[in-house]
């Protein structure tokens, strides 16, 4: 048990800032990102299969992505009270522009949440975390070519969900890319 706690603390030292930034980008709220960070590290500390995990950082990133999208799904079902509504960080810029941007971000993140797990993880790693195809391939145990194809097809499906693509392939999401 002591060894596991040491590994979790090392992971927090190495990847804590990037995991927090990822959670903040996916939830669009710092307070929620803090709560999800706590949940993530409790989950990592209590996980029984950790001895079989070869790449802790990749596992933690995938778990963080899943926690963030689970939170987003729960938020759809819950009604917000006035105290839960986030206050704006600054007063600069037009209010209408901020509202439009916020709505577009919410819509895009909700659409990403509708993708399969592999597609969602690949898109988040590539376009939100801006990782290379090689690094994503390493984390997802695929080749860089498979990751490129997965990202391309997932992005195409995301456009279909958002109604920005008249492609006949709309409605067909890639479930797994093998070759």
C-alpha cells in the first residue's frame, strides 16, 4: 500500500499540473477541476488493478478524460441554482461574444462526449492537449497511422453531430481503427 501511495504522489508531482489543466479545459470550471483531481487521485490510490498498469501517466490522463465527461453527462441532468452559476473571470470583451463562445464550447464538448471512448480520448489528446500522433499512439497502444485515422474519422463524426458536415458518412462513427 505504501508503494502505491508513493507512485500516486510521484504521478501527482510529474503530471498534476497537466491533469488539472486538462480537467479545467474539459469542464470549463476550475472548482470542478479541483474536485475531479481529488476524485482522480482517490481512484488511483484505491484501484486494485494498478500492478498491471505499465504507463501510469497515460492511465491517469484517460481516467481524467473519463471523469470529466462523466461530470458533463451528470450536469446535463441536473438543474443549476443561482449559486452554482459560474461568475465571469473578467469584464473585458463583449458579453454577447462571450456568451456565443461559451455556448459553442459547451456544444462542442457535449458532442465530444457522444463519441466512443477511443475516439473521445484521441480527439482530446490531439486537439485539446495538442499531443503528437506518436505520443497518442503510445498511450492508446496503436500505431501513429491508426491514431491519425481515428482522429480524422472522429473529427468527421463530430462535424456530423454538430451538423457541420453534409457527408454521406454521417452517422457512422469509427468504433476501432485496426489498420
